[in-house]
C-alpha cells in the first residue's frame, strides 16, 4: 500500500484558540473593571472609606488649658485603670488572675466599624458606640469632647454638682447636628443586643441631636468627688483637671464606668466597653472602674 501516514503529532489547536465561555469571561472582566473605576471615582472603595475613617477620627484637636474645667472647653476623659501586680515572687504569682492582669488607662472614644458610603451625613444619622481606647496621650476627634450646658457661658468654670453635657467634635462646622454622650435607662423587656452583651448595663453612646432641639436628659451628667467623705465639702467648687472624679449619669443615677472583661475588637484595636454602672467595694465606696480624670 502506497502513500504516507498522517502526522499524528500535528497540533489541531494552539493557545490562541478560544474555547469555552470566553466571551462571557471577557464581559465579566470588563464589568469588574468598570465597577472598580466607578467606585474609585465616587470614593466608595473599601480602602478609600478606611482612609477617610482614619483621617476623620484621628484628626488632632486642641484641648483646653488651665487647672480647672470650663464650659466651652475641650477635654478628654481618662480612666486611670489599675497597673496590676507584677512580681516574680511565687506567692504573688499564685494570686487570682484578675489581680495579676490589671487594666490599662483608657479614654472615652468614638467607636465606628466602617465609614459609610454616604459619608459624614449618613454616619451621624444613627447613634454611635463609645468605647475605652487604651491610647490617651494624643487628643483627636475620637476622644475629645466639649463641655456644654444650657444657660452657661463660655469660660465659666464647671462646678461639682452642675448638670452638663459632653458634645463630640465630630462633624462640627460640617453638619447641622450635635453629637452628645448619651445613655438610656434599662427598660423591662427591651430587646437590645448591646445591653445583653454588656450584662444588662446601659451602654454609653453618641446620639445625634438637631441644632434647634433641646439636649435630651439622658445626655446630662454631674461631677462628684471620688471620696464619699468629701462630697458635701466639694459641692459648688470648680472641678479640677488631672484629678480623679466620678461622673454620675443624671437619668439612671449610675456612674460612668469601664467594664472589666468586655474587650471589643474595633478598627482601632482592642478596646473596652463603657457604660453607666456603679462598682462598689466592701466599704461601699466606688471602685477604680468609676474613676475619671479631665485632661
């Protein structure tokens, strides 16, 4: 039989041959690129929103100078925490774990999970959570609050027993609302996930208030001396800075506190919960969870 056999090694196809759903894949890639460019132009990419969140919250602020707290002044509120027991002694190391762990100093700070697509106007439509941030050295929008009260003039000293509110610097000059530190009463049958997570303690949060509206009663606090024996003597005296005091919530009658064993994961790190709860020791005196310092 004459003739040559066909070359079985000849390639019928090569890498340039398009097989399968190649047209659909090209369309999907083009849609992904178009969607990316649209989000980039509108500033709604995740990395852009994260950068905006950090830039807004960590913007530096100016604090009030002087030895006493005044109305209209910007302050940060710091809980001194407890250092804990650190020793190599065997008897010390066998003490209960809660005495060995201690608690770092924390400042009341705004806790925002992510920057919304609608920007600042969307962010301030709903209450924002507050938490205890461990870094209290630098004042920023997160941890700086202005001392205000109806009928009080700027530069007037804040006194023990005065009812006052703490307004956040978030969005000042950009939005028509004021953001105030607020806590609500515990209501029977209320279905609140945050309350259940905090063991029934009323959480501190930042609530929006319209510019022409009255400040809600749940946003008012008074300052008390941390020493129960000196509270009557301190009544009416100016509140000093850099000294331990108690912040009593007018609506609930509880004191602002840092909650132990309540670590929350936030974009700014691990932080503690803040709520309205009075911690007392065996002598019926408030514990260090309720101590606060105006700085």
